[in-house]
C-alpha cells in the first residue's frame, strides 16, 4: 500500500517559525545571538526573518536590541484562547485516559454548589458509585474537592462546607495532585490532576476513579504520571502552566 504524500508546505515559513517557537518557549525578549541559537540557525540567517516578522507585527525589537513577540502575535494568542473551551478540549483526553488507566475518568468544573462532574468516560473496571453528569463532589472527601479547595480556596470557603485540613491542602499544592482512598465510598479510590488557564486559575480537574484494591493512588505512580502529563498538556493549550 502506497503511503499518501504529506501536503506540501513552504519551507522558509517553517524555518522562520522556529524563531517564533523559540520566543514563545523562552517567554521573554531575547538577544539575536541567543534567539538564533535556540532556533538552530546563525544570527545572519535569523536576522532577515526577524525583519519580516517585525514588519507584520509578529515580532518587535525592544531598544534596538532584544527581540520579543509583537502585537499581532499577542492578538492571535488572545483569539486562540477565546476559541478554546476547556471542557471541549478535555473530553477526548478523558476518553484516552480511561483506556490507558483502565478506570473511569471524569471532568469536574467549579459550579454554584462546588466541584461538579460534567463529563464521564467509563473505564472497563466497574465502579459502584454515582458518577453522573451534575454530581457535586465533597470538598474534603474527594480528590476533585481537595484540588479545588487547594487552588480556589476563597470559592471553596464561600460554600460554608467543611474544608480539607490546611496541611493536606499544602501537600496537594506541592504534589500538583490530589488523591483519596475510601474517602466517600468504601472500596473506591481516586486521583485528580489540575488544569489551569492563562490566568493561572484552576478551570477543571481530570479525575480517575476505581476500586481501591486495584487503584494506585501514589503521587509518583504510573497512573499519577499519566494524569499529570495530560493535565499539563491541556493547561499549555489554554495558555497556562501545569502544577507540580
């Protein structure tokens, strides 16, 4: 079987794009020699690209020296963020996670009554607990609730519900992950990882739930790594940074 050919692109745009990627990854203005090195080219090769990018607003030069992202790049970034619905982005992610982990994975967002389940991807391992859309999770007794308590403390406190102990919330923030074992229902355990937006606000949690007998809740376990990696990727797509 003949493999289909990849669509033909414009090589010079792809080469110049490495400069934009380097600026985006660095996060602040860079000198020409440093920027060129990060993009894998010589300063002499990088300079003409930068001149063109400055003309269209993708790059700007500060004080005639350092190069940073320009107004057009910032506008494009804001438009891109406005188009991203966190739950829509996370939905296919939990489907994949459920297959990889072998457990049910849910998305929880902050609702008027607290952490609320809005999407569920069933895993092959049955879980004898109600995990329907609209289910509100306990702040102190669930992994999702502990994450929201740790990262959205004012919102959580406003509910008037019992909060996790301060030491536990500190532990959650250090680990960038929350777990619960037999917390609300005996024999059921969970892990939850946070997803942040560009403003550093916790917008949703990825929560895996399974039977305690076969569920690894260790913060350094393989299940935790899969969840955290997925949460970091989603955070990056929303312009934020992952925890931990």
